[in-house]
C-alpha cells in the first residue's frame, strides 16, 4: 500500500511546510532519540519515492543505527565505509544517483537505488548522519540537498549539542 503524504506535491512547497511544522515537533526537554524519531517519521511523510529514512549515530568512530522509518537496516558502519561512513568522514553531503556505482556501497536493502546522506557535525564533534534511501534511481537533487542541509544545521545539530 502506497503511503499518502500530508505535504504538497511541489517539492519546494513541501519543504517550506515541513520547516514551518518542525519547531512545533521538536521538544528540547525530551531525549535526543525521541526528537530524532519524530523527525524521521515526518521526513518519511515528506519525501516521495523513498524506502528508508533515518539516523546513524556516531560513537567511537562507528556509526550505529538510530531512529528510522523503513525495513530493518545495517546496525553498524565504520567511518569511511559506504555512503554514510564516507559522508561523515569527509564532512560533506553526498547525493548518490546510483548506489550500485558507489565504491564500497553497503547494501542494507536491495531495493535501494539512490541515496542522500547529510553529515551531522560541528567543529569539535562528529555526531552522525541523516540517511535517506530511494528505490528510484536519481531521486534526490540540489533542492533536497540544500533543504536537508539547512534542516540539519538549524534544527537537528542543536539537538545533538544539547544532549552532550
């Protein structure tokens, strides 16, 4: 059964609505996991053609599975490995049009064909990544990258910094 989104079909309008709702969903008095769980659920509603959205949390140079929406996933990824580990190690967002062409791609769900990963870090710490997979090739674009980077910087990173 296909999921029905509460967001507009126009991607820019959908992100605008999402960003307006996000501050009302985040509660800094709650544990980090609670907030990340709701954010992943909201992103699952926002984005089209995705099969997985969630967080990997960094501890001792290992990314561990955090809150997510989708099928069971890889539970541990080393920094520098796969799209997620590479993104955090290089401290740059990665938009991968075809994951099967990405050197060292880690297959968690064989249905995934494209991916976007946004690293979560500051000048002192690497906290984790926001990872989103799609069963559609080339599903993510510059709009997704810019909006998700802004969401991470303005809403998600502060949650990590408060929880330290």
